[in-house]
C-alpha cells in the first residue's frame, strides 16, 4: 500500500529489453494483457486517435512517449478480452482462432503477432473467485514474458472485492521478486471520490482523457490512463530509447 504509483525501474528491465531485441521484438511496441478494461475503448486507445481525444495540460512531457509508442495505444490485443483472468490468457481455448495457431494461448499469440518490448499485465479483478490459482498463473505469465524478452509491467487493481487486499499483495510481491515494474494503480485512486470506484465498489468511474481539467482527474479511468502513461514514460526513459532505436 505504500509502494509508489510510478516505480523506480530496476536494472533487470534493461537486461530483459536487451534479450527482447536479440529475439526481434519491436522496441516501440507494447501489449495489453487483461480483461475488458484493457481494451482500447477504455485503456489508452485515445492516445492514438489524435489530440481531439485527449489533452495533457501540465503533463505535456508525456508527448514524447505517446509519439514513440504510436500504434500500440489503440491496438486491440489478442490477450485482452472481457472476463479474462490469469488462467484465461494461458488457455488455448480462449485464443482468437482467426489470428492464432492451434494450441496457442492468447498470451503467446499476442506476443508472437505484436512482438512488444513490454506488456501491461492488468489482471486480478476476475481472479478474486479463483484465488487459489492466481499466484501460480501469474508466475507463468511473468516467466513466459521474461523468456520472450518482454518486460511485464504488473498493475495493482483499484478495488478490494476479496476483502483483504490479497490480490494486490500477491501482485506487489511478485513484482519485487522478479524485479519488474509495479504500477501501483490502487494507490493512485485512494484520494479520489469513492476511491475512483462506482457504487458497486468494483467498476471504475469514467471521464475523458483531458488532463487539463481538474474534474476529469477525479475519475478512476482518467487517473488510470494518466498513471499508465507515466509508468510507460518512466520505463522508456530508463531504457534511454529514442526514435533512432527503431531505425
């Protein structure tokens, strides 16, 4: 609960990135792995749709990272789908048969097709009913990502549906163990009205991505997109990437 929203980036991240470059990953691409909240309509899609859909205000330093990763924001991930949990992304049954190979999981398919340098892993909301499997499946996701030279950015969830914050505790512990970035979104929404949640205590409040409007930043979704950009920016800067990296 006390870990920062935007993490310090460990040296392990550069090692994973270097492996990914050896494997042919795109340094200017990222993927999303999660449920419906990781689809472009909700998560980051506006930043590929032009400035009519967002404004940065005092966060205009984020223009650089938005330009660098253009094309990934509004892309529909093959590993992000309504009701997905940690087990789903590893199960070939749930893969898009039009895009994926036989016996290929959604995660493996997404990584093969998009070849990202990093991936936002936003799982846990649908795992509260399968807590016994969550840590085991998350370890598989993290390990597979690292083996592919893809930096897994683990995100905490904003709610506490399970009642004891155990999901976020697992996510934070695994981020520390594997030395991968932790995006502590839970902390980011603690000062928002109702902690950025709707009345059901699970779904996030919505507003557009106009960060120059103080009222917008009182919503869970605007804060989610802003802090995700900040984490992406911190990773990008730590890796010292620029346009020449993709030449």
